[in-house]
C-alpha cells in the first residue's frame, strides 16, 4: 500500500544532519525539479523580504521563515518524519512506531511537498516554508509545476500497490492517479454524525479530519494490514473499528471515495 499524505504548514526546527543532498532523496526522478524549486526559493528569500513574504503568504509574525528559507543549502537536516508536525502527525505518532509497523511506515508513507514534490519519512530534509499553493516568480504555481515530473515518477512508485490518498486539495492537484491506477486509489472523507431532534445530521469536518486520518494510518500500520484492493481496505478499516461507507465508482478509471463516519471529534 502507498499512503499519500499532506505535509504540515509548520515544521519542527533544528535537526543535526548534514545539509540536504538532493541526489540521496527518494524518488530520484524528481531531483532536477527539486533543484529548480530550491534554487528559486532560496533566491527569492535572499532578496527583497517584502516580496518574499507576499509570494509565500507570510504574516509579519512568520517573517523569520524567510531567513530560514534563504539558508536552506547549508541548513541542518532531520528525517522528514521528524520535520513534519501538526495534528495529523501528532495522531500518527511516527516516533513511537517500532518493528514491522515502523518498516511499513518507511515503505508506505509518501509526504507531498511544495518544495520537494514528495518525500518518504526517512528522507533527510531541512525545515522550510513553501506550500503547494505558492506561485514562484520564475516557475509559476507549484501544483502545476509538479504535475509533469510527478506524472513520470509516481506511477512507478505506485506500481501494483493500493493507493490511499489522504492529501488535501492543494496537494492532490499536483498529481492525480489515472486509468487502472485510479481504480486502485481510495480517497477518504471524514464525516461527523450527530443526532439532532431524533434525526441524524452529517457534516464534513476539517481540522479534526486530520487527527482521524492520522489515527487511521497508524492503526493500519500497527495492525499489519496489507490490502491490495479498495474493498479490502474498507474491510480492514471496519475490522479496526471504523465506520466506513462507500461504493465502487460508477465509471471505470475513477478512484473509490470512502466516508469515515465519526460521532466524536
């Protein structure tokens, strides 16, 4: 199984590893594109601070991120699984995974990134600030920029595997599985169910959607589940105690869409 995750906007500071070696990162077919984005980002943040803040969408309280970006070539690194923080990663608790669960995480998890395209949790990267929604002056909108290199590299990485796509819309725009691969892809929506006046009412949750997805991935890793098809994934989640709803897509070449229904957030 290949699990596609969004990054976190905020990143852990620090790291003690050597500066990033783009050639050593997973998915080496993305190396040239990564260098181009890194060059552009460092150049932008080494120049006019106000322009960099506007391009990156940074508030005054986040201006320190500009200097951090400007020094990315020499910045210390840490495994991506330690760099990414936030609600989803807090619930996923990567640091506490051991044995088979840890190896499964290193093999299965792929974190999408405006700067790196996508990385595995063991890849050594520095802390940075650059979302997929950014439009860099020389490269344009990053989601559009990444589509061509992703279309070349990701199908091979996903070959023969079920794809569990938990990305947010901005990161999903950088790569969409097609054809037979799309039929092996599952997207998940988290829906809250409440009973109001004796009638069930449902709403799509946003913030707590991240925590549910983090727990869901952790539970799959710890359980050792290895589903090959969307229906098997739905069954595995039900066995883990999740309330899952969804039917096969009406047309071929489309991903499955599953709802995970929760009553408490």
